[in-house]
């Protein structure tokens, strides 16, 4: 299990940088929660802890304490830049070696693959969250809130989603995360043009203890008795159905 600590910068009484009608704390939170959802919904073997789950005031020490106490494998702090400039940059603590620098290389690259930002480069800085975290740590600065061009991009929720997607792609590659199977192995015992035929077979299957449902797919009423992420489980149910006299097939859909 890879434990990823996601730290949306600022929050509560600390809005972070502000400009062009935007607040940094709101943008970092939106990126962070989308990133969390992508990791948990689409990948196996990953768990996530957030430094804040709403608009709370959380000190820098509270953030790194939470990551250290949890025993995170990776600390990711998400920020929006300000102060004159444009584009994306990332930071690690000065003098750190691999794997931290490798994670920076990979995540920096994956973000710029899907996000239309100028590349300001991979940098180092003596930031609290990079220094006081006991695990590899990266801080990203995703555009400048006080730059009209960057701010106009940051006003779009699909742009923020792309930033989250870039971070997710980077974390997945850096930690070799496996995608959850999107298709399932379906166990089917019949397919009919006439619904009553499918209903009759489903009733017969239920009488023999199978959990049968009738689904309309591509103009056919299909009688399905199970759907599994694992082929073994599907094959095993199909064998049981055949032993009970049904003509079971397994297919991936
Ligand atoms: Zn910040």
C-alpha cells in the first residue's frame, strides 16, 4: 500500500495568494480533492490522507506532524504561485537525492504533459513542509494567481481537473500504481430477443439459488448471474451454473 499525503496549501483564515478574483486556498483544495478521488477511484494499492478536508486553518507543523505520524510514503503539497511570473514549477528540499529527485522528475514531467503551462523548471527551496516531513516530499506551484493569463486558466474547473490528472499520472508512474480494472467478467446464462423468455430463465436460475438479473444490451435481453473483477471468480460461478444445467458463458465487458 502506497500512502500518499496530499496537502492543499493554506486554508481557513489563511487564503494564501489572492488575485484576479481568486484565492489560492480554494484552488489548491479543488485540485487536491480531485487528485484524491482519481487516485482512490482509479488505482489499486494506494491510500490517501489530506492535510485538510475543508476550509480549515491548519498550521505547517500540524501538516507535517500528520504526515509523519501517519507514516506517509510521499508528501505532496499543492500551491498556486504569485509575485510576478507565469507557468509551473516544482520544489524539493535542497540537497535531497533519489528517490525524491526521481519523483520530482516524473511528476513535473507528467503535469506538463497534460497542463498548458510554461515550464519554469525543477527547483529546490527550504520550505517547512519539505524540510520537516520525514518522507520524500514535493511542492508544486501551479501557475500565478496574479498573472491574468494564468488566472484565466485557473478559473476553469476543467483546467484544475487537468492539473489534478497530471499529478495523478505522475504519482501513478513514480510509485508504479496499478489501474483498477474497468471491465468486469460477466457470467451470462442466456440472451433473448423476447423479454419473457429471459424473465423465465432468470426465474428458473433464482429458484436454483443464483442471483439472476435481466439486462437489455444491444437489443438482447441478457440473463446475468454475476460480474467480477477476477476471472477466476467468474469461471467458478459459471462452472456452478453449468453443473446446475445452465448454458453459462464468461465474457469481459
Ligand atoms: Zn502557497
